[in-house]
C-alpha cells in the first residue's frame, strides 16, 4: 500500500478543520413564521382557555408546549379593520381600514399603495410569503390586492362577504378566479378543505427557503356549514340536539339555515384544530418545526349569526360582550405562541398586548426596520423570556357602527364609550379588570381622575379618516 505523506495529511486536516469552523460560524437559518388567524373564535372556545364541550387536542398540545397569553387583544371587534390593524401595525384610530366597507359586486375597500404590511416587511427580508384563507382588504387588481401588499401567493376568498358560504361557486388563486361546481342544492367542494390543501403545499414547496405563512382561516365564522365529520355525530348526541325545521328553498343568499347549529359549530372548531395539527405534523415531517414560530389567535369575539349560541358553549367565559362589542368578550382573544427551544413550554403570560404588536415583533426576529408611525411594540422579549419588555401606555379601539364605540385599556383600567355619534346618549364607563374582568361594576363616578385620563387618551388616539369618517359625523348632527 502506498504511504500518504505527512504534509498531505496535515493539509487535508487543515482543510477539513477550516470547513467545519466556517460552518460553525455561519448564522443559523432564519426562522419561518406561521400566523394562524381564526375567524370569530371566542376567547374560551378552545381547551387552553377553559372550553369544556369542544375537543381541541392540537391547540391543547400547542399551549402545553408553548406560551398562552391571557390578556391579548384583536385589532377591534369586527373583521376588516381588525385585519388592517394586524397587517399595518396600527390601532384602529390610525390604520387605513376602519370598517367593513363593501365594494360591489365583490370585495372590500382596499388598503392604499402607501400601506406597509407585515408581508412587505417579510418579503423585503427575503422571505417567501403566502396567504391562504380570507383577505377582505382589497379586490383583485386594486391597490389592496394581496399580491400588491407583499404576498407572493394568495389562495382563498378575496371578499369576506363571499366567505359567509363555505360552499362558494369560486375562490381566487392570486388574480385567477377558480370556479367550483357548488350550488345551494349541490355542495360538493368544501372551501376550507381546499384552502388547507393549498396551504400545506405552500409549506412543501418552500421548505428550503424562509417563509411567512398567513393562515387566515374562515372557521368558525357563519354560515354554520361543513361535512359531517370531525365529530359531528358525537357532538349531536352529546348535546342531545334535536333538528330545527329549516326551509328547503335556500337560494344561496345570506347564511344557509342549519338544522344542528350547536353540533355544527363544535365540529367547525374541531376542524380548525385538526388543520392546526396538520400544519404542525407537516413541519415536523420536513424537519422545520424547531425553526418555526407559530402564532395562533382570532380576529375578534364570537358571532351570533347563523344560529350560533355563544352562551351554550360559554364562549367568552367570564368576559362580557360578543363580536362588535368593545367590552372584553368582543376583542380579548386567545393567543398561543409556539417555538420549540425558544419559547418556554407550558408558560402562561399576562402581558397586555394587541394585534398591532405583531409587525414590530416579527421585524425584530428578522432584523428589519418598521415604519416609524406604527403603534405596535415588539413582544419578542416576552416570547423569549429575555430582556426588558416595553409596555404600552394604553391600547385603543374604535368601532364605527351601532352608534359608534371607543375603548381604552390603561393598565388594569378599561374605559368603554358607547353612543359616540350622539352626544346626548354618550356614556363613558370605567372598569377595574384586575378585580372585575367581566366588566360588571361601572366605577366611572368613583374615579373621575382616571376617567378623565382615559377620555384624554381616546381623544389623542383617534385621527379622522376621510374614507371612514367617524367623529366628523358628530359635528354634523
């Protein structure tokens, strides 16, 4: 056998050592971020927040292995403005879209070109971006088109009005209309399932790249519809639910009547949980789970449409109010964060935060700058349990319908102003959420100084918007 000369051995060893050293000095792969947004899911609709009637094993597992927030809030108490707040990092006194302003024949008022979204921040950092589910912030071809707001791929309902039917006659793949053979009499293609398949494919197709995946699920929004699986029969028997008499001539307009609304709603929540589980299994199968941050939350409190009864499920727990309310039940939402090796498993956090905090949080993770005028604060120190967490002086919300509503959270105090558009009926209520999370005792007369401070914050937070005029309506009365 021919001997290898010592100098060659030394040279080869140095080469191997150099390669290993360089590899050890390389920065770790940038984390993927998956943001899962349920639609009209209440604070206590899932197991980690006390739900007793509906099975959510995957979300239970996510909470057990991640962080559960107890005082986190949506953008506001209805869909489009809440999502605008999420995407732009601004509360509803500043964000571009402040109501469900409809455009005919399809779509909602668009985000402007000047808007900077989370997706645009991620894309600038080299991330592949995808949204699968419901958009509701600008129709195809407008400035609010998801493809013009930072998303490389969109699949689902562009229009939130269309999403009120889980058996639609079309969905959108970017700017391409995908026709489906559904009719009121022939419901064969369940949109939620189609959207989920596309979302899982997105993960498969981008497993070698850093990605931002926005899963804007439509479950469990009305209408109450779905295949009779995921435990439907189990729930029907468990609830001893008798069928309601429904008309047989539903024409596809409005929410489809449902014979078993309780069992169907429970099934929809369990289906949502199943989809979350499928995402986590997919990540693990691809070896991506340890390098992926997953956030799970909801856009507002529970709806009462289509036969749904939040009281039956104790959907808001002790919290007062439902969707469209600015009481806690209308906008305090479940929020779970999961990131193996980064977020402490089984942790519970009472940090007070809101949707507009996600943009600066994600930007901190990927070392990107955010627009100077946002309202959010990065909660990365809270997620990682490292460093000092900055706190909000206050949180602010507004809702333009039903007489106009505004609210402020300031530490333990919550101020709620209703009938804003009619000064003769306007009331400003005050609650101590530490002692009274159910907002049962109005302390406005007892703490006038605190009430005045909250009223000042309400005046400070709102900036009038010509597209969504609010306080200007008061002056014109």
